[in-house]
C-alpha cells in the first residue's frame, strides 16, 4: 500500500526526558525523529505526541518540543496510545488511514499501539530508525512481532520521499535539503 500525505498522520510516542539515559542509540534515534518531524511539517502532515505519566517520567524532550507548533502533548497512563481516550479524540478530529509511529519504547508502547491501530482498521507504519528500546534485543523482538501482525515498517528518508511522491512537487527541494 502506498502512503499518501492526504490520508496520513503521525504519532510521536513518549519521547520523554527520563528515558534518555536508558534508550539504546538514543542520540541517533533523536536525530532521525527531528528529521522526521521537520519533513512531516514541510509535507503538512498532522503530528500528535503522547507523554507516558509525565508526572513521573517528565516532559517531552525539549529538542522535539521546540519543533512542534502549538505543542499540546496527550498525557496517558496506558501503554497503547489507542487505549487513551484523548488520543482517540485526536484521531476523530484528524481522520486518516495511515499513522506513522515513532518514539519509545518499541517493544512496549509503540508495539501495543501498532497492534491496536491495526485491529481498529488503521494502517500503522513504524518508522524503524525513529524508534528504540532500552535494549537492541527488545527492539528486534518488537520488529518480529510487527512482521507477524503485518504492520508496515519504513525509514525516515523512505517515508518522506514516499509522501513527497515526485521531484516535481514544489516542496521537493526542502525535503532534499533536510535529508542531506
């Protein structure tokens, strides 16, 4: 299935300060998340962000928050974002078919969200280089499960170019500059 900007939104899952010292390859993941957010904004894709129990796990990482216009995170205590009434309300206000997933942790909140979205009739798309877990092993196990659940997997550059569709698109130059 091809992804179209017209029916795609994105969800940043729990990219919070307290996770920073515990996440494998955190700096690499964060760089890719920032690139993804900037590209999605150029493409005019709506982005929701969740925070898992922010009173205990802290706020969204400042370098991510700074990129997001009108930043208004969805607070949750559920592991699956789809179990959050506030996220379901956001989806109702921003209808879509495809939902790009990025953030942490791959084997917990990202995985459960992807499975629930798939079961609810959406097409969740996990952006592999924009997710991570505390261990590479847990991330790898999550990707085996994504395969079993028939959840689409992509990369930051791949999805940005897929949503762009053509070099004739007036914003192509901005996307090219971003990924270089």
